[in-house]
């Protein structure tokens, strides 16, 4: 399958080139030339299928023309070696828990899949070491770092905003060593993302270092996130609850939401999506007005959603032919302030016993407020509450148990390189560490 740029000013490329490049030369994001549909009987059979079985079908649809079936099936099995349960929180509202992977966040799926796809292509091309650049507001860095840890032929540079990620999140990508380098940027997530994009636009630097990205701008990162939407529907179908399904998604860089929209385009019977924003509500405002005005991000308790210029907005526009009316017909938006998010964590825990992280709290409240009586609601819990221990404990007044896997990260020594918000400084570090 060939991939084109959302800016329409770059040549179409193969999946291999799209994955290795990350960003198109015209600064656009790669999109597949076609989105196939799964047969209707596939969705009728979902109730009897298991996680990897559903994911293999979706993976074949998106990647099967470019990666041999045996290789692709193995990649899916290695990626999804953990559970993704659907839990009923209250009548009509279910949570898809995406935090049972190695870094306890939803990005484990996309990061682990991409690491294996990129490794396959590097071997096929027999090329020199690839340098992966990734900007993170929290969970992307940990998922990518751990997904690529020890992978031969790949070195990872994680750029993160100093003092703007939780201590737990930071420990997951600053304590690994080996082929993982943490760059602590004096700025915001948007600054980190801008530095990464500037690196990709530097042709000489790209030629020298073989740069690619593991943010959701990379097709091999965001498309696998569609897998768990099929699995959510499958679990609802097992319980005879799959009619009029509405899914609420915590939304920052919009990669997760975009993956869900792709799944729907393949035939997944989702009635509509709800994009839950914190104070960084540029997408919410677009839905209301039809005008898109990205700006500087604002720090909130739901830090992984602190994105003022979401990259995947361009993909959503492209998917819907830039039609504001069509986008509004399929996506509803809401936005919440910190106090409302905190209140939701506390009230939900007191009333149901279910413990939310700040991002899941946004999606839960969005669903609770907007779901109709005849609809079945699913919201995504994108990170384990322990990753936001102080915030969650302050809300509930109860201690949050730290999983053993998370606790292990906290015992290791932090290693990071301080970096000014300056592209020339970034170039020096990349060249020096390569």
C-alpha cells in the first residue's frame, strides 16, 4: 500500500518509507491511500474471537500488503502479550483498561508494534542504525522507550518538558540506559514536538542520522491503536451489549481518537465518538466553531493531554475531506477544568469504588454527561492511577497501591541530558551521541 502526505506536496511512498521517515518532506503526516473495509460477517463473529485474533485481522487490513503474514502475526502476538479488559463501572458505562502493559499506559500497544515493525524494515533494508526521536508529555516517552529498549539497530531520544511530567512517568524513560537517551527540555510539550519536527525538516541531519519518529505522527504508532477498539466491541458483543456503542476518548495529540476513526471507517459499528479535552481544548473549540487556532499548551493535572497544537488534527481533517459538518456528525467534544477532573475522581471512587486516573476521569465524565439512555458507553482508561499517585490520593483520601512493575522503575537512578529549547543545541546532542 502507498502512503500520501496530508499536505499533498510530497511523493507517495511505501509503508516502509513512511515508517522510517515518520514525517513527510512537506511536513505533512502520512495517510494510507485507501482504507479497506472488513466484511460484515467479521463483526458478527467478534463475540467469539480473542484479542490477538481481532488484532491480526485489523493488522492485515492496514499492513498486510507490505509485511508477510507470518511476520505480521508474530508482531501482533509479541505486541499484545497482556490483557485489555472491559470493566463495567456502572450500568451502561464500561471502561476499557489500557494500562496492563509493561509501562501501564495505552501507548504500550502502538509503541511495541512500531518497534517491531521498524526493526523488521531496518533488517530488510540492511541500513545503518536508525535514530528514533520522540516528544512526550508523559506516557509516550515511557511506552516508546520500553518498547524499543535493547532493539538492535535503533537508538531512541526521548524529549520531555522539564518539571511537567509526573515523577513516575519520568522514571520510566530516564532510568533505562542502553539505547535510550532522555533529553530534558526547558519548555513545554509543544516545544519538544516542535524540536522533533525541526529535526525531521533538516535534510542534512536526516541524511547523517537516519531519523524517524515514534510519536503518533508515525503511521506504525497510531494505526495499531485501532486494535483495541475492535476488542472493546468484541467484549460488548460477548455480553450482548454492542448496540448503539458510544466511545469517549481522552484527547491530547489526537492519535488515539484518530485510530478509533480509522476503525470506524473499516466498518466497526461505533455510533459516535466523544473527544474529552482538559483546558487544552483547541479541538473542542474547532468542533464548536469550525475554526482551528492552535496555541501554547497549558499545564493541567491530566498532563498527557496538555497539547496546544495536536498533530493528528491534520489526519482527522483529511479523513473527513476537511468537512467541519462531517467531523461534527461523528465526533462530539467536551472540555473540563482541573477542579472538575479532581471532583470526578473523588465522586466516582466514593460512589462506585472505581479508581480513575485524571485522563480517564475526563473521558468518564464526558460519557456520563453525553450518553443517551439507549446507548452503551465505553470510555478509555489510558494510564494506571498509580502513575498519578499524588493527584489521585489527594482526591480520594485513600492510598493508591503501586504495581510492582512501576515500583521497580522508581528504584533506579535517573539519567537525563538538560536541553535548552533550541534546535541547534538539539543537533549538537544528537550528533555527539550518535
